[in-house]
C-alpha cells in the first residue's frame, strides 16, 4: 500500500479546486487554484445570459465541477443594469402625498452652481408610482388604516401593466411595518408569486424616508434581474457536479448565497467593484505601499477606490447614480460609465460625450462584427493601433474596417478625420475617469503627498508637494 492509502496501481488522487469567476459587461475572467498550488487563468467573452459565460469560462479552464470545493463569484450584472438603466417593468406604491420623495431626495444638487443642471431621473418613473391612503405616526401608532379597496385597485392596474417588481414604501413604516406588510400581501394575491415585492421596513428600516425609499426601489428593480440569475447559477453548477454553496461577493466585501441575493439584490450592485478595490489594496501592500488608488476599468464601467494607511473606506450610503442612494454597507468605490464598450455620442448641442451607455458584450463594439454599429472606446483604440486584431487570447477577433465605419458618426458631424475623432473620443473618456479620481481623492482632502510609482514600474510619477508616497494601480 502507498503512504496515502491508495491501492497499488490505482489512479492518483485528483486535486481539489478552488474556483473564482468574475463576470463583466464584456469579458468573463476565471481564476483556478488547486490543492497542489497550481494556478490557472482563462478569459472568455461575456454572453447575453451571464451564466453561459460562467460555464464557458470553467470549460476554458478545463474545470471538472465535481472537483470544485469552493466557488466564489463576483459580478457586475447589477452594477451595469443601474448604469445603463436596463430594467424590467417595475412600480412603487407609497403613502398618499409622498409620491415624489424619490425626486425630492435631500433637496441637494449635484452641481450647486448650476441651477439648470438636472439630476438623473429616479429609477421608477412618476407614472409608475402609485399612492394609497394610510398613515402611521412617528410612534408607530395607526392614524389612518390602510384603504384596502385602493390597494386592490392599484394591484389591478399593476397586473394590467405586467410589472415584474413592486416596491412598497410607506411613510414611518420603519417603526411599524404593518401596513406595508398588508399591502405586500394584497399585491402577492393579485400579481402572483413571480412578481418580486419588496417592503421598505424589511429592506432598510431607517427613519429618513428618502434613503429608505431609494434603497428599497434599487433593491426592487434589481430583483427581476438577480432572482433568475441567482437561481440559474445555483441550478446549473449543481447539475454540472458542484456540491457546495455558490458564494456571491457582495458590496461589503463578504459573500452571500443565491437565496440571500434574491432578497437583497442591491447588495450585488457593488459586487465586482468591491473585489477590484480589495485586489488593488492587496497588490499595493505587496509592493510596500499603504496608500493606493485603484482604477478598475472594464467593458462598461470604471471603478475607482482609495486605500489610506492600509485601509479601504467603507460606507453605509453609496450611489451608482448620483442622488439615488443605496444604504447597504459597502466598500467605498466610485463607479462611472466609462469602459471599453462605452459609446461615443453627440448631445443635442453637438458636444462630444462618452458613456454611460455601453455596447456591452452583445452586440458589443462595432469592431466585434456582432451587430454593433455605435462607435466605442474599443473602436477608437483599434483605429489608433493601440489594440491588435484579437482579444482574450484570440477568442475575440476585431475588425478595424467596421470600427472605421462606426466612427464616421462622430467624425462627420464634427468635421474631423477618423483618427482625430478617435483621439477625441478617448480624451473625453479619460477626462471622465480623471474627474472621478479627483472626486474620490483630491476633493476629499486626500493626495496631499507625492504619488510614487510601483517598484519595478518604468513610468515616472507626477510628483505633488508633500512627503509620504502614494501609488496608483490600474487594471484594464
């Protein structure tokens, strides 16, 4: 007998595997660590159904799901849905007189010096926000009972509109959720089990109605996206042979199961970006730096994080869109719509803009030749010769002629040649990212010291006044 107990001539014991997969808007990345210490990485294009990309990535890394003992998963599916506002039909039911809380918010402005600058609209349009008569006071005492006839009429209208999710947000429900609970029961009776119904007293039981309503609405509109996603990933990995829990990285840097993700979908709105922030801090420490800025640029978004004295900031109030807070614990990351698939476009005044709209992975940038016709940052890069003819190890071929055709949409109205239009596209995208870096650092009193380069990096830093070093890490 051999020392490990295996019979003579028997096959060697198969290595157990730990698998991590990050699904982005354009590509899906795979990292494998087996019990022998061997590491494998793979990259595949993201798909319309992100679960297909996960399974394709595991296949590309030659993974046998029976050997996987731990599967962790980060995703930008929720983040990209909020950035691009690609939602399924949703609605909100609130107390009569409080229909416009989402728009009023705290009464602040993104730019206090521009009275004409409009903020981004709420995730649920006013026509999809309904009111019913009910009132609970600040002590939790019922002043006016819930009008159930009105509640059922609202439910009837919502059923006719084929909504997929409803947020129930009553004033003072944080201290007494009785009316919200009854409203949710009526909606469930009328709309059926497939419609996601979220109540504010369960989602975020805090006093300020603007934060509570906003968090609940974000949780609600993401539920029809995350619910089938979480169920499908659990089902398909189990069918493939995986026996443990799927662990989804959430905004706070920890993990949760698919069942929990269904209830708290908005916590996945900072899933992949929290992972990027943690990685940036880790690599900075390996290089001997406790102060670092991380810039994680993907296909749809760019995520900027800051570590100071070896610690990432955390927050219990964050935003993907300014003015629409999500009040779940999170690593503090600033996300903007700037990535390889971000679309270059002209506004009504003829000014050049970039993002937040994205071509994503389907149809993707024009150079993918998969149906995309809008010029993107990737198209600009291939026109300028900064990107070759393939991506992801040859898995994705790029067509420069298609990129040139798309860039005419920018070049012709502005009177530029295609190279100038491509340079302008990238300058706008870079300016957007530079502004985001300033917001998370200089605008908050950070970066008082010099910026140092990572050891071994040939690029000289731009030095600012002061003493201690900062280092910037960029992941593309």
